[in-house]
């Protein structure tokens, strides 16, 4: 009869690529049932596992089951739809199977189902906490077989997700010889029990403070440690949507070291990821960056946003360019003016030599040359009485050109004297590495792990500095303090996620009314942000639906960008600003330097001329 009940329940599977794994404790009842099963509806095959042993000692059972579950796990990973059928009347075997399968993630794949057949009474199963945990967090049912002389009955029970071990399971179906499988109130044997809960279970999540999120702790004797964690920010918005979508309640805990978390060399995990790996929380909101090293141990949800690493540094003060009087004309224009002056001088000096000798005026030829220079410096010229018309035309065109040029120069110069230049000294990591400035990094992040493993390039050079005094490690909560001290003074820069810097600059702008910091143009290490859960967590499908909706509507980026006022005020600050100020020596000292150089050259030439005159015989 039991074999007929198993076949009837397996027939409810609608997946076309369905496989079945049969596992027993080697008892006579289980062995005879498996032998009687002749027509299992399983187009992709059947696997049979039997844990043998002469003793039901818990340690021996655990050891044998561990090996068997490992073999079953290797099959499940290569199959799509699997139903695992477990048969045993031994409480130690059922508890050991539940613990082994949960640790090795045998049943946590969403398309894997579990049917546990036992002849133990239901109240005997309440004390098996590992079994309850497995049944409540996987796609599982427990079937209690009542095989007496009068009637055979198999009662199918459903364990409420994330319920307490003392809670009573719900009977969802019954199988009898005469009526077959009868569903009580569900339209399918295996309900989608992790999509939306009916009893509002309580989940525990973890996150921490960062620039677009605030975390507070208030006294509350009812909470563990006497503290209740209150979160206000983007990840709490996500958790509120998840709670509404899945009909649950939640609370927060914080990691003791206030870090996001990483895996240490001894195999342990720190921060929020440590809480998740130790199963102290159900979700680690983070947000966490996608990383293949973490994916080996835990799962990521649908990504919610994209981040890049940027350099965050203090802006320099507006500076005056003392050589600004040269800027109205480009170097090419200055060269063209000198060449034009030389051409006019050559024309004015050599064309008179083409005239007849009697019409040449040697003295005037020298005067014409100096007149061209006098026009350039906007000085008067001598009378043009007796000049040829061609001389007047050449000199007139030269005057017109110089007039237009000088008027343009004057107008541009007055504008440029009101300009202040802001120099951003660090635009990429090469500038940072070459300057010797200090670098502030966040501790225990995926980024530091990557920098220690990279082999070439600027990241290799940065990785070599991680254990030197030049690199300072901060927790996320220490970033604002570092910004106002080390970064503002110009002795350090921050290298971290760009979205964190948006909010930090917004807070500083709201407080001071100035944009004292900037983000470099170069971007590095693009990551996707997501929520993390234990490997193959049943919560992930519903969490993914929420995350996908948030991404499609652009909500996460909006929450992050506008969590604080003025977050966009300093993102595109100008490099050149205009001010209204009285001209001072700091604006014009370049001109005085040029004047001094001219005077020095003039005096030097004067001394040479005096020396030459004195050397000539009288």
C-alpha cells in the first residue's frame, strides 16, 4: 500500500524532466516498499540509496548519511526536477538526514522536493528540531503512514515556513486505498509556500550605516542584547517592500565589527557575511557587490544597482594665472603677428631700393621700419609728407590690422583677469600613486581582496601599498570623519564607491554651501549591488521579484541619489569660475616680471653700446 501511495504522490509532478531519488535506512519495511515500486513516473530515471549499518548509533548514522547525501547531492546538481523520497521509522536517522541534507544543500534547490515517509506518530517528530528546520525551509512534505488491520491511511502534512519547532504542521492531503490521493484545501500537493506567507513569520536581517542610510540603536529590553536596531535608508525601503510582498515581519541586527564582511584565511567570515554564514540572520541586505568568491558560499539576489570605484579628493582653491595676459591670443596668433611684422618691415625697407637712385630716401627707409614697430605698440608716427602712396597703403593696412588685434586683446584680457582656475590634482590612480598622498580604503570589502590578488597594472602597485603606512583602513561609519579631517587637509584621498561620495558631498554642501570636494574622472572596478542569502535560500525567488521591480522602475537609484538633499549639487562642478574682484599684484605679477626682463635686456644692451663707443678711437 505504501508503494501505491508513493507512486500516486509522485504522479503529481508536472515537470517534464523529472527524476526520483529513493533513500532508506535499510529497514525491512523500507526495503520491501522500494522493491514493490514498479511504475515510478520518472522519465529521467530513478536512484536508490540505502544507508546500511549494524547500529543506529547517532555518530555512525551521521557519518554514513553524510557520505550518502554527498553522493545524492552530486546527482541533484546535474538534474533539474528531483523528488527525494526518504523512508525511516528511526528518529535518529531522520534527524541525521535532516542535518546532513541541510548542511550539504541537498534539498535547497528550488525544483527539488522532499517526501518523508514514516510510521512514527506525529508527536514523536516534534522533538526533532533539525527535521523541523529542514521541512520548514525546503519544498518538503512529511507523510505519516498508519498501517493497521482495519484501514491503510497515509496523511500528508505541510510544515509552515519559518515556524517554531513547537508549531503543529497542517494536514494538506490524505491517501487511502479506496479514494486515492485527496487534497484537503490546496490545488496542488506541493504548494508555493515561499511566495507569500499566510502566518506572517518573523525574519532577521542585517545591514549597517553608510552615507545613504542611517542606523540607530535604542534601548529595548525585549530585544537580544537589550538594543533594538532602527534603520532608515535605501535598504530599509527594500526590506519594507519585501515584507509587504511576502507578508512577514522583520527586525535588524548589526555585526559586531560593523563591516560588510570577508572570508579570512582560517575559513571564518567576518561582518554581515559572518552573521549570514552562521545562520544568525536570514538575509544580509548589505548592499553587497557581486563576487565569484562569495558565490561559492552564498547566493546573490537580482542586482539592484551598479557602482564604480572612484577617487574622492579635496578641491584646490581658485587660483589666478599670473601669465593670463598671454592667454587672449594663442601661441599661433602670437607667432603670426611677429611674422606679419617682419613681412611689413621687409616690404617697407627693401621696396624703395627698386626705385631710381634719385628717388630713394635712405633716411626715410629706416624711419619706415621703426614706424611699423611704433604702430604695433600703439605709438604715434612721424609726418608722412612726401611719402609714396604705396607706403601709405601698406602702413594703413598694418594700422587697421593692429587696431583690430589690440581691441580684441584688450577685451579678452579684461575677461580673463576675472577668471579663477581650480586645479584637481588627482584624476586617476596613476596621479595618486605618483604623488605620495595617503589612501583611505574601506576594510573587509571585496575590493581589498581583489587588490591583494591582482598581478599587474596600477592595481598591483596599489595592492603593494595595502600593508604600508600610506594606506589607512576605515569602517563605513568613519568615512565622514575622515573626509572632514584627512581628505579636507589634502594629505589623503578616499578610494571607494561613487554613490557613497554623492551623499557625503551633499551633506558637506548643505553644511558649508561650498563644493570643497570632487570626484575624479576615471572610474574603476564596476560592481553590481545585491542582497545576499544562504545558498539556495527559499526566500530568493520572492526577493528577486521585488529587486527586479525596483530596478525596472529606477527606484533604487532614486532612493540612493535623493536620500539626502544636495547630493547632485557638486557632481559637475566647473573647473573655471568668474569672480568680481579688484585686480591685485597676484593677478598681474607676470606682467611686472616681463617688464623687469625687458629692462634688464635694455640695460645690458645699453652697457654694450657704451663699451663699443668707448673702444672706438677718437
